[in-house]
C-alpha cells in the first residue's frame, strides 16, 4: 500500500514513517520545498504524480498562542491546506485521512467528548482546524476519515513532555494548570492507529487518544515520577498547581477535552493504551525512565 504523507517531519509524521517502513508500507513524504499544501496546484500535481492509495495529512500550524497574531497564515495552512488535499484526493480517487484536534471544542460539557458533540472552538487555532474539517467534509463527505487527537507528544518537535523534562532540570518550581483536563496521547501509538485505519475503509470522524482523563498538573507530576531515575543525584524541580486564568495565555484552551474512545475501540477491536502506560513506554524509548 502506498501512502502519501504531508507533514512527515513533525512528531506524528516522524513516528508514522518509522512504523510504516517496518510494516512494509511504501511512504512518500515530500518536504515543504517540494510541495506547499497552501498551493492548490502543487498539491494536485504531487497527488496525481504519486498516485497513492491513501493520503495522510499531518501538516498543520500548531503554535496555538502565536496563531492569535498570525491569523491568515494559520487559516491558510489548517483550513485551505486541508481543502487543497481533499480536492486533490477526490480527483485522484485516493482515500484521505486528516488529523484534527480537541481544540474544535470548548470543553464545557464536563465529560469525555464524543465525535458528534457540538463544536465551539475558542481560539484562532481551534477555528482554523474546525473550518479545515468542514472543508474536507464538503469535498469528500464521509469518504474522508477525520481523526481528532490531543495533548500529543513524541520524539520530535516541541511538546509537553519534552518541555517538562527540560524545565525539571532548569527550575526549582514548575507551575502547571490544574483546571484543564485532557487525554495525553503518545504519537507512536497514534501512528499505529493511523496505519491500521489505512488498511480499512473507515470514514467520518474518529476520536483517537490514549485512554484516561488527567489534568495537566497531574500529567506533569506523572512525568516527574516516571523520570525520577534519570534525575537521580541532580536537581529536579517540584510541580505546583496553578490555574489557566493565572497563566493568562493569549489563546484560550478547552476546559475538559478528554475523549470518549468508544468508537475507536469498536472500530479496531481493542481499547486505546492507557495514558500512563504509553508515557512509560515513551520515556523508556528516549532513555529517561
């Protein structure tokens, strides 16, 4: 099976490429200098040339706070880029898997979110990803698979786990919000899910996160606990609770955006890995557990 992957240099794309090769998928992953997803003609040309069975879009503008200032760029990548790829997939009769986010919700329901819960993005980033989803649906309907994920971390790029490990070594105290809840998701696990979805005729919208609900404070505390051996004999910051209003970041975040994973469990015939177990595997993989 041939996969055309956009965003292969990012943390999810990197994990996907590594696993796809091991499973004998053929992966073509053009870099930005070869194709810019905001340019419709470039996207159409590469999809037509590669003739993939499946196109996976991991490319996105993800600088959530900076997006409040770079509105046009954020929408060009997350909305227009999604449309361009969907349109090219329709012309080439290729399946399309598009990655989206929990930021399409406001998180005010106070329970794990289902795929059909109403959207209400709070930030520029969230609105751009929601409008990207809508463009994909307009072009391909339920033939496309939109996979929402959240709190993603992996070996490459900037993410919460890498940031915490860095701050533990540099500071005496790290303050983390305790009034926002998520389902932390290891990119290595999600990559395997996407490859499984490539093999089956799945469509519509799917929530894909590791199992469990946790505050960002408790997530940070677990990272600190599981990496204790790595810091033995060295300074290691303590973790203190704070609130989202105290941090006052430019972009508002969903309050409770953990996912209900019933649908993905039924689709794949197995539950997602528990978030603590996934974190342990990842920390071992990068040599800090």
